[in-house]
C-alpha cells in the first residue's frame, strides 16, 4: 500500500528542530514542473516573523539551487528518513549544473501548489518566499565568522518563507 502525503496541521507539529535540521538535514527544492533543483542543508530554522509562521534557509552564492530560489516565489523543505543519508550527502556534494543528480540519487520530485518537493520524504514544508537578504562580512559582530565560514568569499543569502502548508506521510 502506497502512503501519500496528507496536509498536517502546523499546530500539531512537534519536532526537535536542532536535531532535524542540524543532524538529519533537509532538502531545499525550488523550480517548476519543467526544471527544478534540490540541495542538502543543515542550516535553517522555523519561527514567527511579520505575523506569519516562517522557515528560514541559508544558501551560498555558488549553489545552483540559489538560481532557482531567486527566480521563483516559492520553495520547499523536505525531511527524509535516515535510510536516505547517503543520497542526501550526494545531493549536497554534487551540483545540478553538472548532472541530473535526482536521477543519479534515484529520487523524484513531487509537486503541490506548483512547488517541487522530494517525493521520498516523510515531512514537507511548502513555503512562499517573503525575503532574500544577502549576508555580508559588514554585518558580522563576531570576527571569527568571516575566517571560519567565509574565508573563500562564498557568502550565504538568507531566505525567509511563509509556511503555506505542511505535508506528512
């Protein structure tokens, strides 16, 4: 029996976001039904901003997925079971510019509200992009951030998205 995604009320969501994002990781996907891309991320968060439930993600300038987020008004965050850790490592290490990494990882995109997500996931956040803020060294208060995380000059952009819907299996 195939289990399909069902809408999941946000108020019932209980998860350790530090473990879920920082240790188990998530996939950030953007694009449309003609072309989409995904990448593995271990930086991000959830909260309330501007009176909305939001997700925050950080994407380096060099990442191919950033081009998709910059073109689109929406993105998704997909969480997968631990059995997909190898595929997630691959999706974080290989660029979609160079190959069809979803095919190589044997994963598939699904779409809801026109937003791509990774169909093998078990928890998906569909988000509408609210802001994109470049992170630059002028904003760092702690001088170690520049040397530890940005010595190569490949900075992040912080994207904040309103959570439109949560889907779970």
